[in-house]
C-alpha cells in the first residue's frame, strides 16, 4: 500500500479519548488551514463509531465555522440525538482552541429495498485516456518557489484525472462545469464505512473551484478569497472508493460573495452512488477581473 494512502487511513482512524469524544490529527502539508474534506471525513468517522455497522450513512449536512489549525489536534464530540427502528441521527461538533470550527448532522439507515431511478451517467473519456492531475500541476507550477511547488505538486492519496483541466495559474473564463475521475491510489480494506469516509474526504476536492471558472479566476490569486461554508452529501448506492468514480460538477449560481456548487458521483458501470452540494465564500479584493 502506498505511504500516502496509509497516511489517509491513519488520518481517518480517530483516537477515542472518552465516550463520544474522539481526537483527530492533521497532516502538515504546507497549507495554512485544514482541508475541509478531512474534517468532513473525520466527523463522519466519529459519528459512525457510535452506530451499528449494519446502518451505513445515507446523508450528511455540515457547516464550516472557523478555519482549522493544522498545528494541533481536532476534538470531535458526538451527540447521539436519536436511535430509531430504521434511522439513526448523530450530531458532531469539531473543536479547536475551545471553539467549534465545524458541525455536522449525519443520518444513518438500515439497508432497505425500494423504488429506484437515477440520472444516466454522461458520456465522457475513460480515465485511462486522461492525464493525472499531479502531472498537470507539475507543468502549471514550474515557476513557483520550490517550497510552494513541492506542496502543490506532491502525490496525494487520491488520484484525480480531470476531463476538462483548469489551470489555476492561467485561468480562463468558461462555462461553470468541472468533471474528473477520482479514486484512492491503492486498494482499501473491505469496510463500507471506510469507503464512505474516503468519498466524503474526496467530495470537497475542487468543488468550490467550479464557481470560479466562469469568472476566469482561481484561488491561487492573491486577491481571491475562497472558503467552504457548508457541505451536504447523500449516499445512494454502494461503491468502492478505490475504484474509478466519475465526479460531475456544476455551479448554477454565484451571488452575494458566495458560489453554489453541485456534484454527482458515478461508478464506472454508470450507477449513481452519491450527490453533493456546497456553498462557499468567493470574495475578490481590490480590482475585479
């Protein structure tokens, strides 16, 4: 197993320090704040530890309240709100420096059969025909100072292959759509909950950036301030996070210094496995482009 993936699994393996209290760490990867997908994934892990294994998560709704500090652990406090016959509800608050940085409600459901339908997966090039995002980033970041270039181009535990790459250093205006294939870089253990938590980690990847595309700007510009404000996710069908998944993203609207973004996630066989929605802060300082 690749070391980067081992680090991701370790990142999601929280320490139980008391009943309903868990501690998670953050990697020091050169960024000023904790990656939002990490907090979502860790909060889902904390909630899942308090629920029977036969009840997987079916939805989550979270709010980012303060930037996470990468230099200290995050405390996750779980509130066992309800244990019903079919559904279980949990609330998780992530705390640093004595203040909440994130809170999330998660609903779990006993697996059931029922009515089924879905949007068809769009026709796109297969992942084998596309370039790894790490290779693209190395070309884009060739003029960055070495310390920033290393952080931007390092190999991550997640492999992403963009279908319509967006150059963060030379952005151009285009329609607010971004599509990519993604997966964990190596095989994951046979644990449905772990695969859900890894996909939750993945689901925040580049989603907010979709609302910047029609304006021809990127978060790499000094006058652009962006941050996730909230995040919602629904799990529809089983999947493996170490198999290729197609992430279809769009941004229907931006207003009030906020960008709204949506995503559909498909297995390679065309099954729709999850949906995502997120609103984020997108604020320009100084001269607008």
